[in-house]
């Protein structure tokens, strides 16, 4: 099995969720690139990997969950996706530090009004194909489950937990949902 992982804001491909996917879906190959902040570039990078590497599934967390909903030709699981990232990003404008190491060594990034506008435009797109949204019932940062269910009836599931999934969350809720979507025993 091949899994493409899309990390959230201020993170990287080295985020622990990618490692947990590799452990829990063993012997899966997990591809976890560092994503650019620009949504068009990030979606382009992810779609390019989908088209060239043909993963069985793409899993995105938070901002990465928002991004993977825009991909075509692959099954996707969006974990705690923010359907309106431009709103949150506007509160965080300015310099921020990455919370996990990036391959290019970058330690900080800048959220500008221009980046916020790019996300605002991307919010108008709707997801198509096979996908699922997973929403933590105690998410302290993003609460888009009800809206996701209205937009995509039957494609949202709740699980107990917070915004950042723990190993038990992954093992007991997220990985089983991935396997269900893939029809893997």
C-alpha cells in the first residue's frame, strides 16, 4: 500500500502523524512531502505526486485536509480539515515558526494577506470523487464537521479526540476509517 500524507500549517512531512500512518499501516510506504504555504503550489505538488506515484490513498490533516479535498483521481481522508483556512490565517498573519523540521532547513514562514486571499479563492472549490472527512469531537482549533456534513452528506464521521491526533486516535479511529475507504480487512 502507498499513502500520501499532507501535513497541516506550521508542520512538515516529518510530522508524527506520517510516522504513525507508516507504523499502523505497515508495510505501507508513506510519502510525506514538505508543502509550500501557497495553496495552488501545494495542491499542484500533491496532484503531481498522485499522478506520478499513484498512491492508494491520500491522508491530510487540518490545512492538509483542506488541500487533499481538491485532488482528483485518488481516494482521500481529510482529518480535521479547515474548510475556511483564510479566516484562521488572517488571525495568524506575520512570521510563524515551523513546529517540525523541514527538509529545506526552513524554520519560519510568513502569512501575508496575499496568501489569505489565495486560500479564500480555493475555498470556493468543491470536492469530488471518493473521500471522507474525520472530525474530532473535542477539536479545539477547527470545527467544520457540521458544515462538511451539509456539503457532503454521509461523508463525515466523528471520533473522540482533539485537533492533533494521538496514537490511540490513529489506531482506533483514523486508520480503521482509511481501511474502510480502501476496503482493506
